[in-house]
């Protein structure tokens, strides 16, 4: 069943302990007053994740599956990783969690399996809001008999589920969409999208890469069939994980060597993945669970899932404050903000902002920010189609500033001052 927080828990009444959380990220202290505003391209890592990677490499850097203690320690560490990721996602069972290299390779792997199940249901719905990793992989199936159907975003930079309804029918095999736009920050009502897909007998595949550091994930409440995340966006080292409903993973044709058990998660895990980074992911989740266990001076015992839910809800609430402040700074500087730009609707976005300043090239903005010790990014954000929809050339693209819970309102203020100075030039 899906779960929810007890009334009043981590609802924003509690001040978010940003200084205490920042102290747990060694890279933030080392960087001095440098501002990390490029988190959508990869977030920093808490001390616990470094320690877990080190511990693996120093104490049991051997292949799993061997009849000796060091190898058994690797088996146990991978199993712990599956259990903690299962709690992070609210999966029913750790066997629904598969580990691998990154999100793109998992999307490709699932798409190749889906391609083998194509019959009269040969349509796949993709969106023009998604990262190309969750578009190009499905488009590549066209030569295998798949017809692509486009779920297009509205001009305001959001996907509306009412536009999905007429696209889905008895020919639809799968809907592939993101949970939130990594470029614009706009959230998608994925639970409603799943209901629409399922009512037509289709599956839904969710790209949760950009959403995972921002708010609670609940695969049961969303009722998704597959969901993919990437560790380096969620305070862990480089690795990826795939969730699949057990029956969907059982039914998915995959490549597997003869000696690999034909059952999830093993049948989905081609080759050796990076055990130390799985240990790092486990530790990143422990960092989040500890935040949930301690926020607001709370002391009563709770499950890891409850603590994760509490932590991610607190992060979500704090990030709406960052979003409001960012919108204010962007509007004040006269920026064109793509996606949800009304501060009254910050609950419809995460603090990821694509913008342009009239008359100033995106690269010039990034250079000025870099000179001021602020790391942001420009370009097409791996979604050239979306740029064209925004009326922006993919060559120049947009500027993106992407924040997470260790960013502060003071940092937003510094960002706003640099931006204001650019407008004044
Ligand atoms: C929304 C989204 N999906 C997919 C990807 C690809 O992830 P990976 O680098 O793990 O393959 C990214 C990477 O930036 C992303 O932001």
C-alpha cells in the first residue's frame, strides 16, 4: 500500500536544518563560498557515502558470490543496498530493485525487452518534455515496428494528463514519461498518467532521475510499472537503479548469460555493476533517513521508510522556499523563465530553473556567474526538441540553475545580485 506521513510531520512547521545538513557534505566545506547551482547535472555526496565507498574498496573489494567472508560481505552489502533503495522508492520487495551503470543503459535495456513483446499493441507514447535519454531510446525501436506517439507539453512548459487521454488506446504498449522536467523543473502528475495508461492496458515507464533528490517517491502510490533513477543525482556516486513491478520484470525479455538465474533482479543485471557505488547509494539513503529521524528534534522510533518520507517531505517544503526566492530574483532581473514561473504555483515545480536574459547570451551569463563563484550551466539540456518548443535555438539554448536542499537563501541572494548586475549592463 502507499504510505503517508502522520499529520503535522515535517510539514514545514519545522525549520529546515540546512547548516547541519551542509556540514555533512565535505565538498561544500572544501569549496568555500563557491555556490553549487548545477545539481541537476550531479549532486554532492555526504561523508557517509565516501566512507561506504572507501570501506568497500579497503575491506572487501572482491567479487561477490565466493565462499569466503570478504565475498559474503559484498553479497550482504548489495542486499542492504537493495533493501534501502526499496524503502526509498516504497517498493514491495527488494527483488524489484535492479542495479546497473546508469539510467540511460537501463532505459535502453527495458526498451529492447519491450520491443520483443510488440504485437498489435505497437505504439509507444513519448513526450517532448523529457530528457533525450527517455526519448531517443524509444525512438530507436521504430525500426523494430514500433509507432511513436507524441505527448506534447503545453505552452506553459507542463505536461497535462488531459492531453494524454486521447493518445492512449488498445494499440498502446507503453507510456514513457518523466516525473519532473530536468530542464524546466515542472512536475508531472504521474499517478494520473499511470491510471490512463493502465485503463488502456498499457504499461508506464517513469524517468525519476531528476525527481529523486527533491521529494518522496512512491512507486506503489504512482502505480508505475518501471522507474529509473541515477545515483549521482541523488547524493551518491555514479550508478543507476531500475524498479520494476515484480511481474513486469518476470515477463520482461532480457539478455542473460546461462549461469545467471532467470529471475529478478539478476536477469536484469547484465555483467558486474559497481559494488562500491551501490554501497555509496545505500549510505546516501542512510543520510536521508537520518535527516528524517532527527528533524524537528523528533525521538520516537520509526521505520526507515517513515524516516525517508519525513526527510523528503521536509526537503520538498524547504525547496519551495528556494523556488520562491529564485523566481523573485529571476523576475527582478527581467529574466524570461521557462516553465512554471508564477510564485503562487511553486508546488508545481522543483527548484530547477531554465531562463534567458533578453540581450545577454547564455554563455555570457554562465561566465559572469563563474567569475562570481557560482556554477550553473547553459545549452540545450540534452533535450533539443524541448528547446525548439520553447522557441529557443538548441545551439544557444537556455541557462539552467538547479538547486537542492543544501543550497541556501543567501546563495539565491548572491545569484540574484549577479543577475541583476547583468541586466544593468
Ligand atoms: C531526467 C534525466 N533522465 C535521464 C538522464 C540520464 O541519466 P544517466 O546519466 O544516469 O544515464 C539524465 C541525466 O542528466 C536526466 O537528467
